[in-house]
C-alpha cells in the first residue's frame, strides 16, 4: 500500500484472508488477549450448563417418571435441584464472562481507535487528501464499532457455539454413535451450502457498501451544496439523484438479505431431516435394545442443542464478513507507513537562531503526474523576506509544502540552516517553521481558542494584544463578543477573509523562525492586507519569511522575488530590479498594476 | 438480524462532508440549535417503552401489508415451534414408547412420524422466509421512505435553517438516525410472532393440564418483566453511548478536516489527547451498556430452562395423580426448551427501542422543522434581456448580530455595479439576499420591480446566477457541473468554459467534458474550480449575474482575460460584482461602497474617490503602500548617503 490513492481502500487488501486479518488484528491489539484464559474458562462453564437440561430430562424420564413404582419424587427432586444449581452457576459465569469481555474489548478498542486516529494524522498530507474525509472518520468510528460487535457478539458466540456443538456431539456419542453419525451426515451438505452462499453474500455486501457510499455522497451534496442548489434552482435534479441512490441502496440491502435468509433456511430443512432420521433410526435401534425411551428423548433434545449453535454459527459467519471487513480497513490505515516520516529520536533539532533555506536540485511530481518542480536550486539567506510568484499551476505552492515538509522532494534535498529537512525532528520543525495555508480552517470554538491553537498558554489579554500588534484591533472589537466570539463549524460564521485574519494571528503567536504564507490573505481587502503586511513586516523582522501570492503587493514589499514558471525558477531578485528586466515578472506585474491602479 | 455492511455503520453519525463547502456566511454568530441533550435524555428515560411502541405503530401504519406478511410468517413459525414440541411428544408417546414397550412397530408408523417431522420443518422454513424477508423488506422500505422525506425537507427548508444546524448532524439525521429509528423493525415481526406463540403455548398448556400451565403462566410474565426492566435500565445508558459516539465522530471529523492546520502547527499529540479522552468516555459508556446486557442475556437464557425443570417436578406430581401421561410431560419440557430462543426476540425489540426513540426524535426534528421559505406564485417575467435589481431598506441579522442595516441601492437593467467594502462589511450577505438564499429581516429585494418573495419557486433562479466566493463542485462530470440540470448543447458549454477561461484545462483533462470531478473525481485547483463555477453561471445566460469575489483564486493574467470576455459578452446582462481589484471596479458603471453593513457611498469610481475617504483608503491601498515603501527607501538611501 505505497500508492497514496489506495490508503485504507478496502479493496486494496481484499486478497488478505479473513484468518490473516484476524491474526494481524489480534497482534496489533494485544490488549484483546488480556485475561483471555479466564474469559474462555467462564465461556466453557457457561456452555457446559446448556446440556444440563437435556440430561436432567433424560434422567428424570428414565429413572424418575418411568420408575418401577411410578414417579420417584425424591429422585426427581435431587435431579432437579442439582440441575437448577448448575443452571444458576452457568448464568453467573455467563454474566462474569460478558462483563470481562466487554471491559477488555472496549478498552482494547478505545486504544485501537486512538492509535488509528493518531496514525491518520501521521500520514502525509497527500495520503490524507486522497481519502474521502468521511471514510477516514469511519476508520476510527464505525469500523471499530464493527470489530467490537464481532468480538463481543460474534466471536464469543462462535466460540460458545463451537463448544456447544462439541459437547452435544460428545453426549450424543455417549447415547448412540449410530444416531450421531446420522446427524452429521445430514449436516454435511449444509457446510457446502454455507460456503456457496457466503461467497455470493460477500459480493452482495460489496454492492451494499458501494451503494451506501453513493447514498452518503448524494446526501452530503444536498446538504453541503445547499446554497448552489438553491441559487441555481436545481432542487428537482438533486431530489432525483437522492431518490435513485436511496432506492439503489434499498435493493442492494434486500439482495444481501436474501442470501442470508436462504442460508438459514437450508439449515432449518437439514435440522428437520436430522430429527426425522433420528426418530426412525432411533426407534429401530430401540427395538434392537440399544436405546431406551429416555435416551431417545434426550437425544432429540440434544439434536435441538446441536442445531441451534450450527444455525447461530452460520449467522455469525455472515456477520463476520462485515466485522472482518471493518477490521481490515482499520488495519489498512495502521499498516500504511507514513511516506513523510518523523525521524523522531534519530532526528536532529534545528540550530537556534534565524533559519536559512536551501533547495538543492529539487524535483517534485505528484503521484502519477508530471513534474511540478524541476531542478530548483536556490539559497534564501536567514532573515530575508521572499515572495514566490508565478501563474496558476506554475508550482509555487509546492515550495511551501516542501519547505514545511508536508511532502518530500522526489529528488534533491531541502535544507534549513544546513540541516537536511528529512533529519529534523517534527517536534523541532513544527515549533520553528509555521505555515499559513490559504484555506483559513478554524475549529468550532471561539476566536481566542483558535489563536491558542498556535500557542496554548496565552491569556485572553495576550491574544487581544496579538491582534492589536497585527493592526487588527478594530476588526476584533467589531465582533459581537470580541475574542470570545464563536467562529462556528469550520469557522463559517466568519467571512472567508476574516477566517484568514484569525489564521494569521494563530501562526503569528506561534512565533516561528521561518514563516511560510501560502496565499494567506487572498480574501482580505487591500487596505487590511496592506496594514497586516506592514505589521507582519516589522514583527517578523529578524526571521525568514516566504510568501506565496498572486497579489503582487506581496512581491512589491519583499526583499526578494522568486518567479516560477512551469516548475522552474526563471527569475530572481528584488522587485525593483525584476520590474525593469524584460521577463515574466515584468509582464505579471504589468497586468497586476493594470488591475489594481487607477489609470 | 441483518446488520447491513456499510462504510458508515448506523453508529457513525456525523458524516463526510463535501470537499468544499458553499455555505459561506459573512460575519455573524451562528446559533447552533441541536436538540438539547438533556431534553432528549429526559424524554427517553421517562417513557421510552410507550414512545418506542408508538414508533413501531407508525411503522405498521406505513407498511401494513408487508408487516402482515412477516407477522403471518412469524406466527406460522411460532405456531410450528409449539406444534413441533407436541409432535415430538406425540411421536414419543404414540410411536416410540409403544414400539419400545411392545418391541415392534410398523413401517407406516415410522414413515408417518418422519413425514410429520419433515413437514413441520418445511412449514417452518416457509415461516422463516415470510418473517425475515418481510421484516427486512419492511425495515429497508421504511428507511428509504424516511431518507426521502428527510432529504426532501433539506431541499425545502431555507438556507437560514441550514445555517443553524451543523453539517454533521444533518448528514446523520438522514443516515444514522433514520437507520436507528427503524432498527427494531428487523426483529419486530419475530417478537410479535413470539407473542402469538406464547399465547398459543399457553393455550396448549392449559389444554394439556392446567397445573402444568401454571408453570408457563409463571415463566412467561417473568420473561416480560425482565425485558421491561432491561429496557428501562438500558435506555439512559444507550442514549449516553449514542451521544458519545456522535461526539467522537464529530471530533474526528473536525480534526481530519483541519489536518493541515494540525500538521503545520505540530498539534498531533494535542489532538490525539483530545480524541483519546473522548474515546475513553465512550469506552466507559459502552462498558456500562455491556454490564446491563451481560446480565440480561444469561437471565433470559436461564428463565425458560428453570421453567423446564419446574415442569419436571410438577409433571411428576401430576403423573402420580394420573392427570397426565409421560408424553405430556416430555412435550411441555421440550416446549420450554424451544421457546428459549424466540423469546429473546422480544428482548431485541425492547432493547433497541431507546435508540429508536432517540433516532425518531432527531428525524422528527427535521420533518417538523418550521421556517420554510414560502414562494409566491408570480411566474418569471416574460421579458428577456437584462433585469433590474433594487434593494430597498434591507436589514439582515445573523443570530443577534446585525449584518446589514438599511441598505438601499439599485442596479438598472444592463448596468454593472461593483460592491466594494472592507473584510466583513456584509458584501457576501448582499449577494445571498439577491439570489434569495436568505430573506431580509426588513425591507425588500426587487427584481424588475417585483419583490423576489412573490416569485414562484424556480422563477428567480431562471434569471439570476450567483457565483459564490467558495465554490462547490458536484460529484459529476464537467458537463454536469456546468450545465447543472439545464439542457444545453455541448457548444454552449464550451462557449461558457471559454468565457471563464476554463476551456484550456478542461481540454487537457483525460476525458474532457466527461471527466468526473468533485470529491471522487479529478482534483482541481482552487482557481480551476472557480472558473468552473463561473462557467456554470455563464452557460445560463442569466439576466442578472452576481459575482462574489469569484476570481480570488485566479491569477492576474487569467482574471484579466475573464474580465475582458465578460465585458464583451455581458451586454445582455445586469451584473453585480463584489470586488477589490481596480480592474474589476473599472468594469462597473457604478460603485456601491459598503462598510459595517451600511451603504456609505455610491457613484462612479471617480466620484467615490473624491468623496469617500474609506473607499479611497481601500482602493488605493496598494499605491499608498508602494509610495510609503519608496519614501522609506529614499530615506534609507539618504541615510546611507549621509553616513
């Protein structure tokens, strides 16, 4: 699973067998094994209790009810009291087993959930983006729930059922080996039927999964795209799409159900056959003197005890398909090695003081795509303010991503103050190098809490001070509750430009030595932008700043401008100089001036 | 019980969100009205049984026929389960015992016994088919029906309602909550059949021997009592677990949504701690659920088994009294054994009721939501050609925060007006009012002199096209995204793409117009998405085009080409454009300057420049900055020279 596009894709792991997934799952979550011995012992006791009643019935019928002198009440009382005591014991062990099982499995799965959550964050940005957000979320929610359902319900039921089948078989053998053989012969065809139906079922479930994906996509579109749907009056089109995906999902669900019911029905018919066979053969054996009435009656009850777990097992095996698929998806995430790994212990810290930047013959291409950057080789001295400009698609944003190690170059190396970026510990890198992405994503909290995301220990006063320093005090005061104003989901209660202001404040308080701005003010009005820029200039004096912008106002203010075209650095120098040269920058700048200045 | 395989299981409440979102609001505190938890919990605790049965009754009313089929199947199954026990008893009494006592039997008797046993099995299969297919069919149909109703409601409810509800909870209302509501339907017919079975069993017991029947009369009510006690105890625990599941999911969703911020600020450990704490809370809640369930299951197992033992004791007394025969005792004992399993179906239904009720409440929250956006019945104006737009004394409030105050301006037919103002001034809100995504709190928005609220549904969209600031791309082809429900030939689509400067990159896509874009399709850059959204508006040849900073992600050269194209082709269109850049403003015949929700100035660019200082500061900011820099540089040079 090295290609990012397949991260956590359920189909990517399909060849992996159910058993292997199970074993791997247990390996990765050793907590599931905690106290397993005790739990299994309790399960065994609980299972053993199930044969008590048939045996009690047999004993009572043969020795109590049909005794030589009529019903022997004393004997019956003894049988029944012993059986009742065992039953109560069974129930208590079952309860104890359940509690242990729930505690162990939930504890283990909470750990697994958290582990998977962390792992998603450790994956590279490219990996994260190649996944639908929703499917990443289900890795840590519903997929784990499916495992827990399997472990608590399916797994144990399967074990208990198996135990019950074995136990029933043993006792059946004690009563009559001929009848036992007969029962097994009847059930043999079921094994093949189950295998056949399960293959069909797996396909049917695959369709269900696919269609639920479509359904969720359609629902999400109707909710997230609500403004466009209204603005363009395409309600009917959306409704049609929703109806069709709802209906397709329903038919797929029903098709899967059909196979599951068919499997169960076959089991039921087989059970009928076994019962009939046992009566006929049992009577013949009885006539032969090999079986008493009580034994035959007990045997019939044992057949019921045998049928029930077999039926349950087929159901559990059907369900297990789901659970294992969920488990496989979670493992798929955990087994995906982050392709931009943190060197951690083996890594180095960045040297103290302002940071210089060096790109050494850097090449970069997105997976399966053409080269976005080709042979970029440049030095940015510490404490300079650099602007990267270029047309849309020229590769300028790639600079920011390489510099902050959101991605690694395909060839070449990026160095900060002489240290290769791959060797720098993330703890050091993220403290010293901060990027402000274009999409000013905010968490559903207050303005102040969002700024504190950059530095946790700030007081409300500190935060107000930060906004003041950035020249944004007026804006903050204009908010209904100042810094305590909630920003809403994804910050959507603020306008796009306002979100960018908060994102900049958040990066500013983090106090980095290298600040990377990726179109960080694209939706802010010019006056605010200029004010902010001026504030940042004086505040970030002494650190290195790299700003990517298509508003050339940023380039005008920078110490140096780097012009990128088709993945290569084509020009470089101070704004004033580049403007005079006949080159791409002069043209870009001319159209910028044209757009922004009065004539 | 079939648990459908789903990417997103019923427990996963908050769901994926589109890649980008369209609901950009200008400033304003969004009042998030999720149904109050305490309230829901309280309701669930007080009379969950009654309310849950009410929900089941709704289900029966919706699908009476299929319900009848499944209950018949279930009753058949139940009846035969009881009958099966008696058949076994009868076979024992009439064939086995006589045969073994007398030492001989006939082939006929054996064949009859076998045939009866097989016949019962086949009929039971028939019952199972009816019951399970019926129950599944009913469950899936109800889910589909409510998904349709909920999503229909989403499409009908006004955007202001959408703004008040988090995306995640809307997604889970249509998916997880609907699923939870109808979850008990799967075992419901089985449970109803079991009740029938218990009645039949009681009847059979009474017919056999009234004293033995007393055992049944003691055990069956005990089963009910345990079930009821179980669902009472379970309800609050279940509700809490469900709530925590939602919280875990919401947290994961937000955290993954903001993954870039988490990564660039190195906050992975903090996020993991935040998530881990919630996961532990959820664990504790689930363990609490497990403890109750762990007690319930063995209790439900033990009750009928204890019943069997009681039958043996009572049976022995009755046998001695000569009231019954051995076969009767065996039948009754067997009956209790086979009852053990179906009786649990009642537990399944009752156990799922709490969750069902919570789901139902949440679904009803959507279905009964008020605040529709009523449409008038005026058709779209007959006129073709550019539309005239007027805003008269418009005021707008987000929550309690006033966003627009007394905004009045007009755009004459065929004119282009630029809406300019600082960040957070309310410009985007004006555009959403014009496209009638929201209605003003006060005042009127008029198109061709008619209040837009009087127009019938769809009439406004026929003439007005809005390109929002953040673009939304549908999971569809490029053609589907541009045409978006309008039937236009490909050359019109290409023409629009050309005007939006999007034709070049669309041609470069692997399948051109047929390339899938959107979340699962080709990934597009921000600038490309914006141009696609622009083409979507242009292909409609709108009478009024509203652009909300619609070229912010497009670089200057491309933007200039777009603007030139618009200027040449937009003669038949009235344009309202939110803009910062001078070139865009230059397109406009007039400028409206908005500041803190008020119109502060209006006139030509030159007029505003001379009259409105705020406007001047805004549009000349870059020149000022450049002048300042030059001044600074000159000063520096002078300093150096002096030195």
